């Protein structure tokens, strides 16, 4: 069964992105899987807040298809266009997810987990309600 979570971030929220990444790494580690970062377009990935969570050098490698390590878990990146719901079935971190991305992710029959991070709008919340996804915090506890 696919575990689903969401982070109701608003705009460029680095702390929420770090929470989403860390949560994905925990789930992937527990299930002996990988993290698959799904972004709207690979060519814009390095010009986003991702470079405040992952080094610029690592981001460049990820956008070229390399598999790296994040918190001792394999991590790779794909775009909405190249996402294959039958192959990409680890722990999916849907960055800046919208209806189109979430619908494509839902086509995967074997996804271990999905963590959806929104940018704006209510697409993520509608998806979360439909699937009973659990909300993750947007701020670290003090």
C-alpha cells in the first residue's frame, strides 16, 4: 500500500522542502528503497530553492540522471515529462506538485510512498483529501 503525505508549503519555503526531503529519506530507508525527486522540468531544477537543500554540484548531477546519496539513501531526479509510473516506484517526492503531476504519480501501481510539496493553489490538498494523505509540518519543532 502506498503511503501518502503532503506538505502545505507556500512559495519558496526552504524549511518545508528540507522537511519533505528528510521525511522521504526516512521512508525510503525504512522500506529499503530510493527517493525519486519529481520536478516540473529538469532544466529549471538548479535555479530553484533546491540548491539551498542540495549542493549545486549535486543538483547538476541529478539533472543529468545520476543517482546520488541523501541521508544514506539513493536519490535521483526525473521530470513530470519523463516520469514513468511503471518504473519509478520508490518514494516519490513530488516537488511543486499540481494536478497533472499528482495524476501521473497516481498511475503507478507499486509506488512505496508519495510526499507532495505544493507551491501555490489547492491541488495538493484535494489530492491529500482524496487519498487520506497525512500532513507533515512546514516548520521544524523548536
